[in-house]
């Protein structure tokens, strides 16, 4: 007993030495270093005049200059380009700073996403080391690295993990109030929010359900109003898709070609761009689950059909399959913790 007490005095709990805020601070430093190391060269060599297939960047760079006569889908994803435009106005900068400002904004949003991934993974039973690994896997993913260019995907990734985190924390009312903002991040986020209907703790709260439905419909109204308002700034590019339903039906017209693309060499490459060889770990994690050795909340599995539906509908297999990243990284981390015994290592 005396020896155990001595060890306790000599080895106080980690929280006594490094309070949570300090640990988050050190974690942010690590994540910033990793993202900067993996993304800076992509940003540094980006040429606005030669986008190398990333045609989306042309639209967002134009929007950052105040020109909304761009692609009729891109022009409604205005938050990041409008922020870049506002920063330039306040600081008196010209358009030569566009790419740098996009990089800075996307960088900040991506780091925020990595922190949310960390706390989400811990919330779902992983160790601190495992949660950190999940953040690293996210930050080094090819889809995430390319999103540091003049794009708006970082906001979608952030909104995605924010929704999943709030559902896992049972912060249903907070999620409900955020719906009108989340739909402006990207309209694809609204279906993800419906995952809370797969939580028993939500279904027993009748008032919460009514409030959610009200704000869900309110978010759709806000989205329609914002679209009409933006159309005033782009009179030469009139959208023929007046609602989300219209957009879905337009994409369904390309469904056959998208399915053919799925089974092509290029399509397989797109699929691999989402998670690469990490699909192997997902496969083995599912086997471990069937044997009862791993446990994952069932609502998270709904991310798979949602991401696959988005991928087939849009034809953008890589970026849309990445919608399932909270589930995928949770599976990978839990599997690796079991194989390499992270918990035992961290307790030494």
C-alpha cells in the first residue's frame, strides 16, 4: 500500500499537470504543424490561371471579387468567398491576396474540424492517443489537403462533424437552432441532421421533435430566400433550379453516367481518393463488430448510405464519399486501438 501511495504522489493524474485547456492548446499546435506541412506546397503552387481540373476555384475566386455571375450551383455557397471579399475591403487588399485569404480561412476551419473530431472520438470511447490519430488521419487526407485551395469544402467538413458531435452529445436543441446557418454552409448538411431521429433519447422528447421540424422548414425557407437574394447579384446567370428538389431531379438525369463512372478506372481512383487503403481497416473493423468486439452507435452507420447517395447523385465520388469520415475514422481508430492496445500503452 505504501509503495502504491508513493507512486500516486510521484505520478499525479495528467489533468493535474496539464489541465484540459493546456492539452487542447498543445493539440492545436500539433494539428497546425501537420496541416501546414501537408497543405502549404499545394497552396504555394496553385495557379489561379491554371486550376488543373479544379474548375470550382474559378467560381469562388470570382465571387471573392464580388462577381456572382458564375456557375449557378457555386454562387449560392457564398460564406467563404464573401468573407474573403469583406476582409479585403476592410484591410484594403487587392485580388492578388485572394488565394492567401482562402488558404487562411480554410486552414482555420479545418483545424476547428480536427479538434471536433478529437473530442467526438473521445466521446465515443477512444483514448486520447487514438483520438489524436483520428485528427491526424483527417488532416493528411487528400480531400482535406486539396480543400485548402480557393474552395468551400472545408465548411462542409466542419458542419458535418459539428452535426455528428452535437448528436453524440445529445445537444439536440443546439443543433436545431443551428439549422438555418448549417444549410448555408452547404445544403447537403440538412439530411445529415436527420440522423438524430435514429437516437432513442431524441424520439422520446416530443417538444424537441416539434421544434426541430419547425426549424428544419424554417431553414429551407431561409435557403430559398438567400438564393433569390443572390440571384439579384448575378442577373446574367439565372438559376433554373429553384429548390433542393429541383436540384435532385437535375442530378438524377445524369444518374446512368454516374453509375458507369463508378465502375470505371477513373471512378475507382475517385473512390480511393476519399480514404485510400484505409478501407482495409474499415473492413476488418466491421468483422470485429460482428464478433462483438467493437461497438459503434447505430445512428452513425446512416452516414454510409447518405455519402453513397451523394456520390452517385453528384458523380463526385471522392469528395462525397468523404461525408462518412466521422464513422470511418471512428472505426479505424477503434480497430487500431484493439490491435495495438493503445489503452495499455497510454496507461503506462
